[in-house]
């Protein structure tokens, strides 16, 4: 069962995603998590580096939408100044928010990438719909709430199991 938590790709940060390569492979849209994927869970706004990354994403021809389990205040405060569309209180790993985001972008699962820092929400939800899932290292785990801390514990169990099954290769981790 833990195979469904395996991302297609692992990177350190969003900046390490080979956007040009994914575009060439036919991907046209990015569904991205917010907390601990784009910025720390307590950071209200985008960093200058991240703003440049959004610009690059757009210039390459990707659509981008934030899908977050966090509330409207948090997500809109981050996304509205950047003119980025978002789905808040998404309840990932449910399929509904991913389907909604793809509909808003006008894209199919085959054209869509999911980026997130949690295997149980972002990766599992994306994998179930056949999206291209990218796991990033969480930016800061110290401010995470109880729900996320429980998820992290399950993640560690899953990782142990996947390593035992030889599915999780350390050598190609976060290249
Ligand atoms: Mg997150």
C-alpha cells in the first residue's frame, strides 16, 4: 500500500525542478502545495526568489494553481498579491481539489504536475489520479500543527517499509 505514497520525483526545493524538461515531456500545469513547499508554514508571503520562480513558470507556458489544506485567510493572503489562483481548505488527499484545480487550468491528469512536501496528502492524492508527483523537502518542520506531525510519523513508517522493499533508493534521493 505504501507504493502509492512514492513520488515520481524527489528534489530538495521547487527551484530544483527541471521545468523545461517537464514542459518538453508535455506537462502544462502545476498544482502546488503552499505550506512548507513554497514557503515555511508561518511565512505569510513569497520570497523574491519564489516570485522569480513563478515568473519563470509562467514564461515557460505552465499554468499554476495553489492547492492547500490551509484556510482561506492564509492562502489568499499569499496568493492574491501574486495574482495566483488557489483552492483553500482542499482536504488533500481527497481527489476533489485536484480535479477542481485541473478543471480551472483546463488540463488533463496527463498534463499535470503535483508538487508538495507531504507524502500522505500531496503525493498520495496526486498519484491516485495519475498525476506526475514531485516531493520536496519540507522548508521548516518546527511550526507544523498536530495533524501534520502525525502525518510525518506515518511518512517515516512508510519510508522504512519502502526502503526494505528496495523501492526507495537513497542514492537518487533529492538530486
Ligand atoms: Mg505542505
